[in-house]
């Protein structure tokens, strides 16, 4: 099923529509307040853009530096070229350490790779501990609909019913009680897991550290309680220095959730030493390519700057209307409409780059200044080049471009066209069903033209 | 100052009176206005649909027709934005053409931007009386920074009561071909926009782009709102333009 069909279902989903309306202004308003705290938001954005570009230009060098520094501190750095290799590496690590249970904090790359399924197939129990991800996991592994707020699409009543069914406890009505219940269910898992898997918001090359931005504290439990910690993240997340981390951290929580700083911020460096009170005895990094290296230096390289804040989707009118599931893969919204075709193949996501009004509400909020509408337009060009557009559309575009370069014929065609439309309106100021563009009049009228073209009226007068 | 008026294809076909309104306003501001007779389309539909070659052909046609003018003025944020911010991209790889495009881009203005900042129109001829909420069209706002200009011009009209509606800067859901490729989503976005307009309870919602105008008017009427007028800012500012259809 394609984006358009899924979107149609989502538009008809009354509960989802109500949830989307409520959630929309929350993210938008909170971000607006949070960025106002910065003396010079635009200069910080520019600095972040420049530092991300500079790093990505020499990505191989920074990754080598990261590997060196992380290894020096007792961690093991492994590389994965795609999702299958991610699963392979993680399952191998689990087997090596005799792991039966894994606790996980949020990792979008784990979603990309289908890691939970691979762990289960290998007889290892994965337990999602981010509250949203946990809710999805116990709801028959439902996919997330937002990269920051995975259960963005759900109401508390739905979660209450789910908890009562799965936990076999009396249904709770308020969110605090439900959260407490989840904590109580998760606590034994935290204490009994042999391995923790986290994502990584940034990799700091100069110290070999991973930076984690979380709000629930589960990330801290996942990365410090079990004896093995595995970080699964993309190769593009590396940045040179702690100073760079400070710049990006001024932008990430503010852009994502409207917080000056997230509730928890962890900078994890190396394995537990004799004098440390806690931390893992074994630390692994699985650094994933999955299509990223191919983007370096190319016409979509700017997308690699993305720091996964979700501001683009929060501000996207299309995302606000249909929610994240309509996009069909891990990343929804404008960033997803670019990443999905780039990672999964342009021919496998033909609708996504088209499903945007190019309003640039995403581009102006992106903390690293990715020109998202330009990249969407570039993907549309690729679709035309690769003949992925329907014949009727190709013909219409060619015909329009040809006609508009022949002013005399254009004048004749438009005169006839507007008279036809005026006739269709039948004396009314609108057309209620337009056969030429049936999609337009599904949900709105088409205002009738005045009946003559400007050019003919102007010629009569001058 | 010799100003070339590019009326845009949608004004040409759907609302000629907006073209005459723009003409009247430019003349009121003391401009010598020329309207190249063979003008058609700026190439935006092709450009946004991935047809670079088709878009480039139309960009070169427009360039030839308008490059001798001191200024090019367009009663549309998205068409002016196309010329100002995207023509250079189309000409990439051809230095001579890129240079000509850059000069054209630099002298191309959205109508209210030109009237407020370049021509410095003092006396606004229109006589509209009533309350107005302004819808900021995406390209005008985010590509060209058109925000204060139309409001400053409307504020010169004694009969106009300008109010701000919630979500004025949010997209109406038009998006060119998006509106017919994803009609349901487009209409759903328009519905939110129209809820904001209706909550503002104004006599007219005023805007600067034909695409938004057709989308918003079409949605308001389908929602049963027969009362709220949907007007281009040029119509409000100019009053009776003459040249009836």
C-alpha cells in the first residue's frame, strides 16, 4: 500500500485526527518559546551547519579518530554496512557474552535494521524501555509514528486499555499512574538484563564518547546497569570535539521538545574502570552505513547534517494532517520523505517526495539549515530522469512547457480554457465537480474564472 | 522608472482584475508600466515537478521579455520567489546565462514588497471598508520576507480594520500540483487554515497569491461559508481597477 492510500485511511481516522490536532501546537509552541532563549539563534544554526558540513567533508578521518579514541578507552568499534550486518554484529556480541535479555533505549537505527526481530529470532529477549517504545512493543510491535514521540498518535485511553490487557492489572486513568505501572513492570528487566542497547545522538571523536539525550532516565539504566553496552548509531553522527557538542546541544533539545536541556544528558566514555561505581564491563559501538556513505559529497549530502530533532515533521502541514504511519517507514515527515527514497531506493518511495507543498515550514525551523524543499524537488527531478512519473503527468508537463513557449497558441488555448471553465460553472461563482482535476473538488469547490484572460482584455484596451 | 508587470498565468486566466489592480497601483506610485504581450508562465509548475528542462525554457523566455526593465513586479509571492530564488539554480553551469538571471532576480519584486519598499506608495487608492485578516503565503513569506509590507499598505487605508488570525503563517495546503495529486490531504490542510480564518470572524481574508486564493475560497465555500470574502491584496489596495471582464 502506498503513501496516498495510507494517508487516506489516516484522514478518515477520527481518533487519530483529534490526537494530531491536540499534539500539533504543543511541539510548535514549545520550540518557539525555547529558541527565543538563545541570544542569537540564527548564528548558532549557522555555526552548527558549518561544523556538520566540515566534519562530513572529512567523515572518514573523523571516524578513524573516533575509533582510535574509543578503542583507547576500552571500547570496541565495529562497522556495519547495512541493517543485516547490524543485526549480525549485535547478535554475535550477545552470543559472545551469553546474553539472554537485552534492555533498549531509543534507537532509530535499530528500527531501520529491524533489530528486535533479529534478536528474538536468535532467542534473545529485547525489552524496549523508552515509555513510548515500550507501549509500541507490547502492542504487537507497532511501528513508531514520530522519531522523538513514538506514540504521538495515541491517546491515553488507548494506552490505559493496552496496559490493563497486557499487564493484567486494573485500568489506570491518569498518566502518572500509568507511567508508574510501566516503571514497575520495567524495573525487574533493568536489573536482570545482561546487555543494554542504546542509540547515539552524537559521537565525539576527540574523546571516543557517545552523547545521549533522553528524558525518562531509562537511557541511563540501559547504559550503566548491564555488563555489556552496545551503541548502535549512524556513521554521520560523529563530530570532532566537545566544543562542537556544546553548539549542537544548544539546538537539539530546543528544536526537538522545546527544552533548554533534556532531563538527562549522558556522555559515556569507555568501559568501567576499577575505581568506577558503575558502568559496563564491555562497550561496543556498531557504526552503521546503510546508505549514508554514498551521500557524502553528492547532491543530497546536506541531508547528512540531520540531527534527528523532528522539528521538520512537527511543523509540516502534511505530517500534521496524516501523522507518521502514513509515511510507511522509520522516518516520517519531510526528513523521511528524503531519507526513505535515498536509503530504500527512489523507485520504492515514489509518492513521498511528491507529498509536500514545498511550503518550507520545515526548512526555516531545521536547526542545521537543511534546505528540505530543495532536496524534495531534487528527488522529483530524479523521478522524472528515471521515468518514474505517470505518463499522463509527463505529457501534461511537456505540453504545458511547450504551449507556454508559444504565446499565440497559448493565448488561444487559455481563452478557450477559461470560457470552458466559466461555462462549467453554469452562472455560479464556482465549479463543484471538476472532471479535469477531480482530486481538487473532492474536498473543496473550484472558484470559477472571470471568463476572459488578462492578456485579451489588456490588448483590447491598449 | 520602467516597471515590467508579470501578471502570472493564474491571474491571466482566473482573475484578470487582479492584473489591472496591480497595474493601477504601480501607476499610482508613479511608475511607467510595461506589460510584455507575449508573457505566459514563469516555469514554476515544471520546476516543482522535476521538469528542469521545461522550466529553464520558460525562465529564458521570461528573461528575454523582462531583462530590459528597471524592475519586474509580480502580484504573486510564489512566482516572484521562483524568479528571485530559483532562476539562478536553473541557469547553473552556464555562466553567461547565470549572470543575466542574477541581474533579473535582483530586480524582481513581489507587488507589495515593491510598493512599500521601492516605489514607496503613499496614497492607497482603494476604498475597502471592513475587517481584514492577512494570510501569509509560504513563498512570499519564507522566500522573500513579505510580511510587514502588505500590512503596512493596508494600514494606510482608513476603512480597513486589520486583525491577525491564528496560524496566519501556516501553509493553506495548495502546493501547486500537490493540490490535485493529493487532493484529500490538500483539502484537509485547507480546512485547518479555513477554521483559523473563520475563527478570526473578519469580512475578508486577504492574501498575495492566486494558488492560496483559489484553495481558500474553494474550501470556505465548500464548508458553507458564503460570507467571508477572499481577496487579493492588490484588489483591496486598488479598489475599482477599471477594465471589467
